[in-house]
C-alpha cells in the first residue's frame, strides 16, 4: 500500500470509530480536493457547509487566536486555519481518535497554525484553558448532564441555570463566542428544553441565558431554504431583532421572530432549526 492509500485508510478508520459522535462532520474542501478523500454526510439532514459559508461571509477571523470546542474531526478548525493562515486555530477534542484525525491532517498539510488539545471542556475545565480572541461553541452544551457534568445537570430543568453559569465563566477566556446548541437535552428528542415546533422559543431561550451571563448579542443568524446541493443557508436577522434580544423585550422578539421564521422552517431537520449567535462582552 502506498503512502497516500495508507493515509486515506487511517483517516477513514479514525473518522468512523463507532463512537457517539462519529461520522458527524464534513471533510474540509481543501482536504477533499488535495487527497481525493471524503466521507458521506446527508446534508439534507445536517452538515457543516452552510455554517462554514456563513462564517466566511459574515464574520472575520484574520490574525486571531481561535478555540474550537468539541472540534470533532476538525472541520472548522482546519477550514479556518487554511482560510486564515495568520490565525492560530486550536481544536479541543476529547475523543482520542478524532483528535488523532486532526493531527494527521495537520502534519500532512504542515499546518503550523493548528493546535490540538485532546480533552473535553466541562465547567471545571474552563479554569484551565487560555484566553482566545474567538471561541466556537457549536452544539456542545445541550449535552451537559448526559455526556459531562452529570452532577450539575440532573434533569433538563437544571440546564438553563447551568448554561448561565458556564457562559459567565467563559467570558474570562475570550472576547467573542460564536454559539449554537441543540434544544433536546443530551440529543434526546423525548427531553426537549424547548419544543421542536417552538422555533421562536429557541431564540428567546438562548437570548435569555446570554443576557443573564452578561454577553452582548451582536448577530443572530437564522436558517432559510435554498435551491442548491446544500439545502439551507444562514442569514443575519435584522438589527431590531438583535436589539430586542439584548433588551429582553421578549414580546417584541417573539412577534418579530414568528414573522421572520414563517415559511418552510418546519420542514427542516431539528439540526437546521438551531440559530447561530455571535456574542461579545
């Protein structure tokens, strides 16, 4: 077996290791093109491409230090490191196989601006991390009490207070957080923190704990349908919606969201019904 084939074989083994979150992320575009290697993700159900397009279009990461919490197989870490070579991108990932997947690609592409922290980030672990310009916190915290911090989140009713506590502590470690979460506790659709059909409620729920934790919401991106291979795109909601979220004007916020989110959102998968918040403090 030649070196290229051996690399692809090893990457595929690490990627699909049968753990809870394996076969989860896309392969970065530059990796697919250079290695002719990909993994199949049904992007009509979930995927990273729409969020990556949004990050590139709406946010700026040049010359930043970035921490990708729960980096999985490194789609965002590697994509950002390739796009912004003057930035330092750190993947925090506790799954040893997925951390090794990122390390293989880092070494193969000689990406000196990629760092790897092979660990998880429970609330106690926040005391041990450095400070970063930006932290990506995508789809991690709804697993609190199930995959980590079980003693702190015994039921889904404990989740909101935990989120306030976690996000308050996180302020000491970054200037900006780009945040997304699921609204089924632990990913269990029988344990919703916010009902699936209450799309506006998801925005209100997140806005509420961000305010209580002392964050200022800069952008809120919603999902809309489009006619292409990736069936959705993210777009920033109007400024008056962000202002209502920061002010805690939930009556106005819900009314505006009910109007703005009307349409085909109820045909999207649960994954695509999760807003993306950009917050500073």
